[in-house]
C-alpha cells in the first residue's frame, strides 16, 4: 500500500483553495492513502470562524473531495472542522476519511488542548471513542495531534484491530521533539506502524513544525521518498513510502503486547470478549 504524507501549509480560511491543493497531491501520487494535516481545510488560527468554516455534508468542498477520491482511486485523510452529528450547534475537530467508493468516515479529536497558544477546548466538542476504518486494504486508526499524548487512545484503536496508526497534526516547532519521542513508542507498545503528518507555515504568530515521518512496528524510522508536486513552498514537502500490510501479523508474535493486555487488562478495565 502506498502512503503519501502531505506536509503543507493551508491557505487560512480558504477551503476551496485547500481542496485544490489536495487535488494537486492526489493527481501527482494517485492510489493508496494520502494524508493531510489537522484542520487543513480551513486553517488553524481562524479565531471565531470555526462554525462558518465547518464542512457540512452538502458543502461543495466535500463533494469535490469525494470526486477526487473516486477519480484517483485514493483514500484521502484530511483534518477539518465539522458540525457535531449528535449535538446541534456544536463543532468538532475531525479527521475525514474519504474513501474511493464515495463514503466518508470521520474520527473526532478526543483531547483538546487549552494551554499555551491553544484554545481548542473553547471552540470544539471532544470525541468519546476511536474506531478503526477499513481503508486502502487495511484497518486504519486515526488520531489527531494531542491525542497521541494519551496512550489509551492508541491502545483502543489497536485492540479494535487497527493495522496502521495515522496521526494528523497542527503542532508547533516547540513540540516537535515530543512527537518524535512519543510516536515511535506508540508503534512499539502496540506492534503497528505509525505515520505522522504535520503542517508547516505560520498563522497568527504560531510557527508549525513539520517533521512528518513513518515508523515501523519496531519503532524504526522508515525512509520516505519525495513526491514531485508543482507549486510547493520552500518549507513544504510531499513524501511517500510503500507499506507492507502483512508486517503487523509478522511482528506481533515476537512482541505480543496486545495479546497480553487483552488477557490481563489493567485493573478496573474489563477484558475484551
């Protein structure tokens, strides 16, 4: 399976322009799975415009994403603000998984930072669960940025059958070293590859750190090849790697963490059926 990580800077508040950039990437590298950063469709520092920029089911931008996924036979994962399905008037920070057959799944961010320059808890409603999605021939588990600091989120996805963890992020340069430590640890403790796509650029004084990468189930860095995409800024890059879907099944018997945690769950947590 081909995995493409698009380390780009969105056009703040310009959803149509950002969808057009997604089109440039999937046309340059069709097929497989193409991942874009957290809140890529609208930008991150948009003040009180989240409801205005929230992507609704009837939105032409979503229709165009579906068209792009179908025409390129690509699974597209991209961050966007979306209206809450369960609570009218509320907005969620979500990863949209646009499948080549036209279906769209969503994973809502579980943990919303409200420290330092972050104000997500003031604007968004957190999600309550994480569920893998069947995509590109694997079971894909998606996290959003700060979720990786909570190991139970990754474990929930892994126990539910995820074969690849993808973290989409809008993380600043000051946090880059933390992600570089945590993400390979999540790979090792759950026996699955971990992919990370983080944005670059500057919004309202906040400098985003890039550092997109891929780790195998042993926590080793996987080499990424550049993908030629026209019009990239100096700090932007698009990279790709081939993933072996059978790698998880080969590795887990040598480090059977999931088997053991299901057999002997932490105190107070029921064993899986």
